[in-house]
C-alpha cells in the first residue's frame, strides 16, 4: 500500500513538496547471484516509487532483469527524483529477491509535452467501406494506427468524421480530388493527412462445423500520405482476410486482424516521411567472444522486425546503424524482449549488446 505524506523541502527557489511512498521491487535470482538480483530489485522498487508520482510510457513490467535498462528508464522516462530512501524489508521468496523501500519522491518541473517527433498535426481518415457502400471511419484499424502514431510523438487531430461527406471522401480516395477533404482538415490545422480506404470484399460462405455457414471477407487497404498542398508523400497497399457468422462479423474480423498485423507497417512507412531529417540514428554493437558472422546477420534481420525501425545499415562486422525515431531505451527493451540479447551499455545514440 502506497502512503502519500507531504514533506517540506527548502530549496534555493522556494518550497518543494515531496511524496513519501512505500514501494516494492523484485528480481529473479540467476546462477545464485544474490547481489545482482538485489541490485535489480532495488532499482525496480525505486522505479515503482517514482512511477507512482510521475507516470511513464513504459511500465516496469516491460523491463526484464537488466539493471542497465532499468537505470536508463529511470533517467529518461520519469519526471521525478528520489531525494532519499530507506529499505524497510528485504527477503528471498521462491528464488526471487524482494525489497520494499520508503522513498521521498520529488516531482521535477519538467514539461515533456515538447518532446514530439515533429511539430506537426496529422489527420487520419481511413474509412472501412462495406459492399453496401456504408463507410465506417471508427474501425479498429484506424484506432490502432492513431494509437501507434501517438506513441511515436505525432500529434493527431480529433477529426469529426460526421463532418466528412460521402462524396468528398470518395472523390478523394477514388479520383484524387482532395479539395473537399482538405477544406475540412484545414480547420484542424493538419499539415499532413493519412487518407485511405479499407474496402471489405464479400468472399461468400464456407460450411463450418455442423450445418453452420461461415462468412468470408477480404480487406483491401489503399492509403496515401498527402500534405495540405495536395502533394502525395507516400502511398501503399495491403490486404487482409477475416471470417464470421455474418458479413458484418467478418468485416470486424478483418479490421481486428489488420489492426494487429498491418497498422504498424503503415505507420512505419508513413514515419519514414514524417521523420524526415529528424530520423534518429542509433548504433548497435554486437559483442561476445563466441559471436559469429551468422549471429551478426541474425541481429540485422531481428532489428528489421522491430516496430518503427525505419532502416538498418551495416557499418562493419560487429556494428549496425539503425534509423529509429524514438528513444534508444525502447529499442533496447525490444531487443531484450525474448531474452535473446542482453544490453550491456546504453546511451542516447548507442546500444551495446551480447547474445
């Protein structure tokens, strides 16, 4: 249970309030190394204490047992600091080292809202077009794309889809007549528009279990990234498939499937343009006495599968340059996700790993 007690701290520029927080951290003991587990458990307890005052984008549960990653996360993710702490309990249970602390946490007056990738606003208009001609803008694919853009620091306009006439939308997606759409998006001050159509195609029915028929639907996604001067910046096409008891259910299955498997591809491709000169380069170095050229090539392929990696370039036989628009911390977390790689050093522009 977390207890908040306000304590006065006198600083040069006035009085600052601190929160007294009780927090707990734990770490698995590996190879009987109690000291390493204790260090990680303490870092996790500190993270939990500070995160309770200053919520972060990445949760401590996403960070596996690596003090380098946790320490970097505390430095870069949280806008609060621990002025002091005391350990009130530590124990080993089921091969886990557990530490409970009482920490005095001070919020820093830091505004992180200015850390967006670009000073721009994006309108996302991707309609799900049913065979009967109805259009669903609030489909799961669109919602997931908006969420992914937001995670990358892109400011998203909350478009009133009811204000978009069917004729203006169809003229834009079918005939590249963008005036009607741009007139609407101008009021949201959108510098760019992700415009697309996810057409649902009725593929008929197949007999499922027993006498039930299963409706099959395909999904064809065609999209364009345009600016408010009607210049086409990027285009793409993807397809999907779904099934359900009815055509509406099958369409919902298409939206869900493409939200899971395709949205990140569209967002990544759009980010190649939106990131522009702000595209961030991070050097990845693979170390270890037993690493081979095959390990290096495997790392290159693994990096290409990580969401929002915009490009991978080999620098030499042990290092690569990765175009990645977000913090090195998040790339490090992805690399450690399946316990395949371990981060041994991390900074803003370099990650050193070993297998």
